[in-house]
């Protein structure tokens, strides 16, 4: 199953809240992530920069399904106030995707 990684950036004054909310992610959202095929999902943080890594067969299809899901929509609205733009994200990109250059299984 393919692995995907992308970057997000949180506001400097939102780090504690972001981490707190990710210790209690809504069970309905976790279930939906699994339902669309996402697994092995991690978020790493260094300062304000986040790197999200996950496995899914079809990244775009999973994202499209999540975009239509009411629980995910509520989560995105709830969390959106904590983010700022990723500096190198292009206007036509959904996310600032990272290219995997090495992986040891």
C-alpha cells in the first residue's frame, strides 16, 4: 500500500491546543479515516511545522470522500483556526506533498 506525506503549519500560539486536540480526536472521525482506507497515520511536529504520513490505496479518492463527510467537515472547521499557510504550497495543490526518497521496511 502506498505511503503519502505532506506538510502543514500551525500558528505559533496554537501548538499546545493542536497537540491537546490530537490526544482526543473524535472517535467518529477516526472511524471515517479507517473507512476511506487510511492506515498507519502519524503526525510529526518540529516547531510550527507538521509532517503527516499515512498509507492509503488512493490518496485523492480518500481525500474526496473525507471532503464530503459531515464529521470531517466539522473537524476541519474546528481545527482550521490553528493553521497558517505552508510557505511553499502552490495555489493549485491540495496539500504540500512530500516526495519519499528512501524507505527501509
